[in-house]
C-alpha cells in the first residue's frame, strides 16, 4: 500500500475556496518503510534431500527476512532495490554444446564390463537390509555435497538416487550380479576402487550404506564431468529442463552414463550421445512412479 501526503489549501471566510486540493507525491517504485527489500535466499547444504527450487518464487516478507537475521529496512528508497542476477536454478533450460569441451579430468573410472549371459542368475550374500534402512541410506547419500569447493551447487536429487537403486537392484542390498555389480547401486568393484582413490575414501562396497554413498558419488562425478563438457558447468538435474529429445538435458545424460559408462555418452569433440534410451526412460519413469518413493 502506498503512502500519500497532501497539501491542504487555505480556506477563506464566506465558504470561498482559494487554494486547493490534496496532491499525491509518492514516487513510483518507492517502497513502504516497513517492507523489506526483495532478497534472494540460497540454502546451504543440509542433511535433507535437495528440493527443486521454483522458478518464480515470490520474495519473502519482512517478517520472514527478519526471522533469517536480516532486519527489515526502515529507510525508504527513491528507486527500487536492484535484484540479484538470476541464478542457474531459475534460468532457462541449457542446451548441450554441439561438440564437447575437453574433459576436466583425465583420470576416469574404468569402462563397464561386457554384459553377462542372460542365463546367469545373481547370487546373494549376507543379510538383506530392511526397506527403512535402505531408505535412510539412500536419503543420507543424496543429502551430501560431493563437490563442496569446485561445484557447491551440485546436488543429486533423492528421487534419482532412489530410482537408480530400484532399477539396478530392486533395493536389494545383498545382491551380486553376474557382471560383477554389487549391492543397492550395483557398483562395480573397479569403479569403487577408483572412486576411493579419487576422493580419498574407504567405502566398503559390500556395506549397504557405503554402497549408497558410492552410487551417489558416482552420479555426482558424472554430473560434473558431463556438465563441464557439454553444459557450461550448469549442473542442474531438473527433469523439467528436458524435452522429448533424450540428448536435451544433463539428467538423461547422467542416467545413461551410470549404466553405459561415461565414455559412451561424453567424448571430446563429439555431440552428446544416449546409447541406452530404454534404460534412461525406465529410470525417468521410476523417478515419479516408483513404488519405492512411498517407502
């Protein structure tokens, strides 16, 4: 609500009006004194699953800003407070480069093994973790920030981690596939060894919690690797950035590479490739329709 100020003209005797009416002088763009200037709030890393940010989220009220520690402005301004530049979370959908930039890392995971014979049956070792324990492990893995210095905005959506685990193992923590994949995220032993060396960790591929971290960490590595090569370091994995074309977005590329390896998807000087469309469509569908999302 805009404030108005006025001037009241002098009244003369005998009811004659000699000077006149109220004149509004509030300038356009002037803000009421008790309303806080619009601010952009970016949440830091938490232990909860990351939430996709709305594109046109309204500015917080004065009371909301005050609750975050910023006192509402008491001094009216003569011009609107310039807003911050749009962040990548609110920007337009990025289009992949026609050809890839050189990769940011030269030490890469080993390629995936050849598919096992269809007649081979998986084996099971140890005790199967409960659904509640699996859910907690996947949620913790998705809640981590895997590139806190070079890519702090990079987040792995919880529904992507859950859907990938369901596609790979059906949330079976003690399953061993014929091609060598282990556990919830069907991590290959060679990939686990490489990631432990690359990130100076000691994750145990046979432990379901560590297996979840390994899988989410691999998704994060693929996100940065492919994002740097094709998407100008825009690491958003939002499904609404994708079009009907499978090679249109980073999310599809990361899902594809998790299954087929980074080398089948991203190669320097070549366009982005999606060699396994059925797998990508399955995981994308599970991200919204999987029964596991309700566990």
